[in-house]
C-alpha cells in the first residue's frame, strides 16, 4: 500500500482538485481507492441529489481513513520487528 496515494486523495478532495483526483484514480494501484474516487466523481458530476453526492464523499473519506490507519499499523509492525533477535 502506498500511503502517499491516500494523502493525495485527501488533499485533492479537500481542495476540490477534481482533475488531480481523476489522475490519481487512474494511477493508483489500490483498486478500492480507485473505485471510491470513481463513484464520488461520477456522483459529483452527474447526480442531482445532494444526499447521494454526500454519501459518496463520506464513503471515499472513510476508506481513506481506514486505509491510512491500516498502512500505519503495518508500517509500525514492520519497524518494530528486529531481525537480529
């Protein structure tokens, strides 16, 4: 997992940089992140019901938070392991 992708997704979403978010969607190796971005951008551009847009945004943000926590946890486990012991 690449934590930089999650940071970028959060930054682009916060700053409403939809073009950069679209580029990230194509380039990321995380298929779930890509799908969440795709669903949000589709809702943002084509949905008339604000509630649906809001749900897709929250879904994207929840996934970014979950994936960031998971990658931090994995990074801490990796650093805590001492191969010499």
